[in-house]
């Protein structure tokens, strides 16, 4: 285990609620995850990032944290979480948890105390409480989930929530908030956690003097993460991963200075259409942002907030923005799967670290037909049912068998699984050498041996073809053209996203070649 293990790591994202259910209540849990550790070890990942696992009323899938120092009872216990961390370590797998510093749950003790203590109290100073303008909120900021960003409490004051009303924003100008999160970091580092994914990391500082909505990327956030870095450095080999979505790459890079976060998600690549020039530009932009500052690039094809790659790449338009997520837009899933396989080979070959969201390795499509009454995402309710939301990528995994619940649970999954997933179970795909799962396994194995951290060199290629070589002599070639193209000179084929036609690389196919 090395100090820079994370630079080239393959990190698997577990949405615990939907991964595997160990006790039959339909909700994924730690028992289920622990029983599937051999699967993750066999898949060949270096670390697991778990979405929030704390006690939560689940108004936003756990991103409404009621207690930062415990485990959600339906997921398990703190003792079990510690056991999980140890078991994963024994398999050489590190654990990254999700810290949500921008907001807590309205059921968190601090917020309940603030409500009880009333206007003007020190308890209210931990949040953003303010008087309204008559019957109107203090300003016209909008919640990211839709509707106003302010909610009124019985004594007449309003509190700020950039997300759902159940997620009141903390006041990061208050030293008590700063101290509290330092203590929370120590709490989890003391329990063996190897890294922290920082939720909504750029939103913590608000500017109420501005005319506009002004809460993204204020300079003050950097002081916060510099404080966090000091703590993680005390522990050694622990990392901070930022969820920092900023179109301005220079501003983005500031978060990756040596005394701040170790790494941050790169959403640019994920947001791109399936188009050679666009993806190449995204790769170049990513490298240009990261290489000069010595931070490893990161590659993300999906996560729990965005449409599944198979569905996304099968649609005419690809969009990251949840306001225009194109949910329900027709998707050619055969084409989408073909492209998702090629995209996976590219992402696995690029220099830096890689994130794989659970189910991506199974090629699961977005579930577009969840019955309305079962949808849980606040985006759905807050948008007054105009944005279907993110439930479609959070449907419980299919593990085995011929019909739902596909070995996920002995009970009824909290979101229904499509019967059509019977060919997509981990069991079915393990037995099939040509499956998405087999592709990921083979790719991650080669990646671990010779890819990961490093650099790339673009190779000359015809229009509509991307070709790059890594230091080991492995070349990745992807064909975006409607017609097959000839493979460049090579010594052997290591892995292909689909069948080759002799020396031809078919449309929407990628291949790893040994070039010497
Ligand atoms: O997401 C941050 C965020 O800004 C989201 O609005 C994101 O843009 C959107 O989900 C994309 O469709 C994080 C978490 O990843 C998300 O699950 C939470 O809902 C959110 O924070 C609030 O904690
Ligand atoms: Ca359960």
C-alpha cells in the first residue's frame, strides 16, 4: 500500500440502499455489502466509495444527515461499519465515505435545537435564519431541486436550503460549524476510513449582499478545505475527494492545490456527447487542468445523480444537466450498450483514477418507467413532477436468478427492478465471457498491471477515430464513425469492446492493442 495509492485507483461507488439487502426488508445494507465483498474483490477495484450511510430520514437518499457520527439503522450499526472497513482492508480494498458539509437534516439535533431556541439564539447562528420581506422570503434564491430556497418556520423566520427544505444549509462563517466537521473527520479517520468524498464542495460559502444567487465557489471555501487537509495529513494516506462541478477549469484547479483536496471528480467527460472531437477536447482539457498542478485526472462515466451510460449514449442528445436530463427521451439501448462498452474501455485506459458506479459494470440501463407513486427523489416532488429525477439510476442491483428481486433481497426491493434485467444479473454475466461484467473485469485487471496514474500520447488517426498510447505500450483505439476502420499496426489485441472484423475496428467499438 503506497502513499499515492489513490492516483491511479479504480474506485467503485456503492449506493448502499440499492446494492444488496441482507435482511429482507428491501433496503440495501452493510450485511448485504459485506456478503458481496468477494464480488468487488473479484471485479478488481481498489476502493469503495459509499454514499452517505448515516442516520437519515432519507428525504434525499441520505444526503439529509441526522447524525454524522453513526450509521443509519436500516443500513446496520457502527460496529458493523467498522467490521466492514476491516474486512475490505483484508481484501486490499479501501473505504471512502461521503461527508455532507453544506447542509444537514431538519431532524438533526442542531436544527431541532435551533428551532426550539428561537430567533436571535446562538443555535440559529449555525444555520442561515433570516427575517423575510413581509410575507416573502429574504431573497429570491431558488432551490437546486426546484421551488424557493427558503422555508418559513412557525415563529416567522426563514431558513436557507439550497436543496430540499429537509436539508437546511449550515452557516460556515460560524467557527462552531468548522470545529464540528473537523471532529467528524477525526471520528471517521479514527475508525479506519481511507478517504472522504466531499458533497457539494463548492457551495459552502454564501454571499447575501450580491444581487444574484451567489453561493458557488467563493474564495472562503478554500480555507475550509485547507483545514481539512491538515487533519487528513495527520492521519497519512487518507484522501479528500471533492465533488466540485465548475465549468471554469482555472477555478477548479484551485481546489487541487497541494494543501487542499487530493483529487476531485471530473464531470466534463461524463457530460460529453458520443463524438470523437468532443471527447478528445474533453480529455485534453482535463489533462491540461490536472497535469501542470500534479493532480491525477479522474474519469467518471456515471454516478447516482445522472442517467445510466447505456441509456445516455443511446439517446440523440447527451446532457449532464439535470434540468435537461432528457429522462424518458427515447434511447436505442443496443447502440447505447455498444457505446457504453467502448466508453468503458477508453475510461479504463486513460491516465489517472477511475470511478465506477454500481451497475455500470453490469451495463444496467436507466429505469424510465418507475411508477410515479414509488418515485422518491426530491427532484421529482419539488419540480411538481416535471423532472422525473434520479431514481432511475438507483434501482436495486440484479444479482442472480430469473426474476425480481434477482437475489438482491428476499423481500420486495424499495424500487422495482425490471423483469427484463434477467440477462443482466451478475450471475448471468459472470458466466458469459462477452458480457459487460467480463469486459470490466478484464479491463480492470490489465489496468491494475500497467495503466492508472501516468500520461498519454495521442497517436495519429483518421477522422472520427481516437487513438492514444500509454507508457507501457498499450494503445486504446476507439472508432466513432458509422463504418469500420483499419486498426493501426500492432503486435496483439488485448481486449475489445465488441467483435472485430479481421483487421477492422467496427463502428462504436474500442480496442486495446499491444504496440510494443
Ligand atoms: O449533488 C450535488 C448537486 O449539485 C446536484 O444537484 C447535482 O447537480 C444533481 O444531482 C445532478 O443531477 C450532491 C449529491 O451527489 C446529490 O445526490 C445530492 O442530492 C446533493 O448533493 C445534495 O446533497
Ligand atoms: Ca436491509
